[in-house]
C-alpha cells in the first residue's frame, strides 16, 4: 500500500504535480525500490479521491523522465536508477565575485557616450511597422532567412545609405548582423584562412574591438592620431592587411577626416592586392551646423572599403541591428565561407525595420533627434563652461553624440574616476580608450562627454557632480 496525501488547495498547485513530486521523492529517497509495482491508476485515484486522468498525468510525467516504466496489461513499475554517491547533496555556494548585483540607479546620472535617448523614440510607429511585417511576411517568419539577412531589408538599407551617406552598393553586398563585433570577427576569420591578419586600428580607439581582435588571433597594431586623424605616415611603414577607421567622427576624439587624408588612405589600400579599409560609420546620422559629409566608401574606385553601419545610435541599442557592405571580391569569398551560417538577427525586427524606414518614420525620427541632440549639446557645453570657466578646453566638433573635454586638475585619471563613482556619475575618461600610447599631460584629465541619454533638466546637476569629482 502506497501512503501519500495531497492538498487540494489551489495555491498548492496542480494535483498531478503534487502526486508526481511525492512519487519522485519516494523513488529518490529509496522508499520505492527498483521494479516495485505502483498502484493502478484507478486504485490510486480512489485512494486520493481524484480523477483517473490526474493520476495518468502524474505517471506519464514520471515515465517521460525515466523514473518508472509501464508493462502492458501488468501495470507501472519503478525503473532501475543510479543514485548519487553521497547520501546528502552538497550545496555549492555561488562565488561572490561572479554575482551580479542590481544596483539602485535612480539617483545616478549618466554622461556615457554609449547611451541614447529612448524617451523620444516613436514606439507607436515601430509597432505599426511591426504589425505590417507580421501581416506581410508570415511565411518568411517560419523559415530561416538568407545568411546575409532578408533581401528586402538589405535592399532598403542599401537605398537609405546611398541617399544619406553616398554609399555605392547593391543589396547583395549588404550583410546584416547583431553588432559590429560579430561582423568584424567574420571578416577576420575569413581572411585568416591563409594567414594571420595584421590589422591597424586607431589609438585612442575602440578598446572592446581591440581586445576582441586580439582574442580571435589577429595581429593588432595601434596607430596614433595626428591632426587629421590616423597618422598615415606611420601606417605606411606597417605591413597591415587592413585598417579600421572612423573617418566621419573619430572615436573617441571626434575628429572628422579631411578629404586629403581620405585620398591618402584610399591610395594606401591600393598599394597591395589584398588590402582593405574598414570604415565604421557608427554615429554618422548626427551632424550639426553643416550638411552630412559623404562616406569614405563613396570615394572608393577600387573596391577596397568595407563600410559598416548600425542602427544602435540612431534608434535603439537593444535592437542590435548592424550591417556591413562588402566589396565584390570579399562578397564572393564571404558567400563561400559562410554558406552554412544561420542569421543571428530576429527576422521580425528586420522586416519591421524595413517598414519603419519605408514609411518615412525613420527619416522623421532622425530629423527630430538631430534637432534635439544639437540643442542638448549646446546646453551641455554652455553648462560646462559656466562651471569650469578657464579650466576646461572642449574639442567642439559638431557631430555625433559625444565630445572630448580637457580639464586642468591635479588629480589623476584614477582619482577622478573613483570620485565620479562616489558622486554617482557615469562618465568615461580617455584612459579607457588608449590602446598602446599611454600618454598623459601633467595636471590634465581628458573625458569623453556623452550627452544623448541625460535629461535636459538634469544637465546642471550632472556637471555639478563632475566639478566635485574633478576638484574636491
């Protein structure tokens, strides 16, 4: 006779789960031995005053997990199970250094260059575009798309970057992924089939990309900047196969590469048969006071520029939609090397992006955000000058979502960073982006000031905290 009780209070959960749990515990505790016969479904249902279907559900779950087995016209029996070596399970404490603590962020203010303003994003337009995507592409949502992303979406991207950035390409040349890092990794791995890729990068520049390139086995060569961006003279003395640049708004220094340097860079690329320029156009949508500057790719006559763009800055970072435009020789190579690839992106989001752009909502959003960010940028600079007066020098380049500010101070980078944390202010120093050439002028700290995420009414408080971090 099997003795067990159940609680028919609904808050205790489904009855079959209670029965299943009790039986499983009895088996694991050794109260029921291997090949012991269980009561019939009808008998146990009568004993517990429940339906036969309830017992059947409990038994079926135990069979599915391998605790019991059924013999036709005989009944249900306990399976032979291997038990843990120790009688009592040992709970392993989770290491403190791996715990993720959710900090209270309500009283923190951010001058981060990575954040954007989501409050003005037209979510209703996005929802309309998403509904249209569902109605028009139900069949496509049930299948794996092309390895480079849906053709319709690539067609839309190729049109808009031609219109806004002068990029010359066919939809077939566009590759969509979930970020710049995966795209660069694909490029490097593809090129490394025959040799170790030597890639030059701007210094200061992307610390994350620099680390990632090292991890995937590329030979990374940091190249310092001069007054026009990456130092072309130093680059020409290297044996680099690729160079990664941000010509429209150098990250993080903000320099805009002039036409003379762009032509020098393009000429450098043609000096070897398999040499390429990766142009990261990460926040080119935002240009103030003058018209947009055409992309480096628009000047390329020899298929040597790999153009990269993202919707993370112009829309929502969390959407994770980035893309690259491959020169034709690399496209052929990419198709062959990655014909097994399953796309990383959410297909529904990609089709939603198509209708969001096609409806004109994207263009309206960019126009609105350009005006908003320009106003906020002026406000931020004005407030900084009011607090810091002659102790600050701002590299006032009217582009992007951040700028560089030099502060006269006796404090070191480490001291300013620690003080900013105590002030509950998120801000990043140039130290984070110095890859190799670790130079610091005495009595000066350089900060990367982002202005996209902070509310206008919080700017004064944020700069006050920054003042305390630097001087108190």
